[in-house]
C-alpha cells in the first residue's frame, strides 16, 4: 500500500535520512521509534507529501507522492495548535469533510458519529479551550476518523498528555483500528508504546536516519494495558527495541 524506496532527505549539507526502504501493508499499524533527531518527522513529512525527497521515492498504491495525498489524515502531538479555538468540537471535526464534497447536514452527522466513537458525544458543542488535553486529542482523532483516510499519520500523538490519559488513548487507537481499514504510521519515542500499539516496530537509527531494525509484534490475545505488558513476549520485545534505540546493537548489525 505504502512503499518507501531508498528515501534520502538532506537539509542543505545535513543528511537527515539515508536510503530508507520500507513496505507498509494495507491496514497495518506500523510504529516508528528512534532517538530524537533520527529523522522520524522528516520521514512523516515526506510520506505526507509536505517535503520532496532529495532522492528515492514514496509510492502510495503504486503512485509516487508528489503533493499531499487526498486520502490522508495527520494527527500531531500539539493538539492545542491543531484545533481551531473558534470552532466547537463538532465543527472542528466537520471542517475537513468539505474536501469530501459533503453537504453541511451530512458533515455534521459524520462529525457526531466520529465524536461518539471517541466517547465525546456530550462535548460536541464545547470549544477546545473548554476541554482537557486528552479530550482535545480525542477531537483531533475524531477529525481524522470522520475523514475516513486510507492512510493515517500520527506524529507523537500522545506525547503531551498524562500517563493515564495516554493509556486510554492507546486503547482508543487499538479499538479504532480494529473497526476501520486505515493504514497507520505511528511515530513515537516511547518504546513500550511502540510495541503495545504496533503490528510492527521499525527502529530508526542515526544520524543520518536509517532503518536499524524492523520487528514484527506477535503477542497472544487481545491487548490489555496490564496483562499485555506483563507477557514475556512483550518484555523481551521492548528490551530488544530499547537496546536498538539506545544504539547498542546497531553497530553489530
Ligand atoms: P526526529 O523527528 O526523529 O526528532 P527530525 O526529522 O525532526 O527528527 O530531524 C532529523 C534531523 O534533521 C535533525 O538533525 C534535525 O535537526 C534536522 N532537521 C529537521 N528539520 C529541519 C529543517 N527544517 N531544516 C534543517 N534541519 C532540519
């Protein structure tokens, strides 16, 4: 579905990503983890068509991405800047649906359905500044859901909320993905989170950013915050990802 081929991106002399190659299956959730500065955001911006690669290419359903794809939604870390303060939660969610060519009543109805899916039906009429950080991020997620993108990019989406809210949002993400057919690229620097939500964890090393490892996440049973994190498979995988992120195995590979 998404193919990144030999992607290199330089900012003037500075090589941020070097020859990154990844194939992302449709409907999968791929976590991308790596230390700060290894090029995670650069990779997402190239996939979002916001930045042209210096060399290599990104293909979406076989077509090179040359501008922002129509079937894409992005959820950023900074919800306070991604929602419009003068619009209610419902209208924030409904706004991008104009790009789908839907009439106002349908836009509002779809916005309400998406807010219901993230558990915020009762706050549809409130403004972002009347909502907690976790609720604002739920609105941002509802906005992505209502749009029904084929590809959802999430850049540290739970990085600015407290630990309990973060766990709730991780579970919301797992629930959403079970009921939708989106392909999700999920960037985080939280090692446990990358394993907990992912079907696959891609570890970026660097600089310059490169794929240090690409690990499948195979865990028995449905994921649950406490039981899953106690599983020996989870503990072993998080330790491996942790070592890779800290660069201890990268030199040997
Ligand atoms: P990450 O998201 O993993 O922290 P980034 O993609 O933000 O990494 O950055 C990768 C490298 O590219 C860093 O060294 C960063 O300083 C540099 N960089 C990022 N954006 C720019 C930019 N707009 N101009 C110049 N250098 C940049």
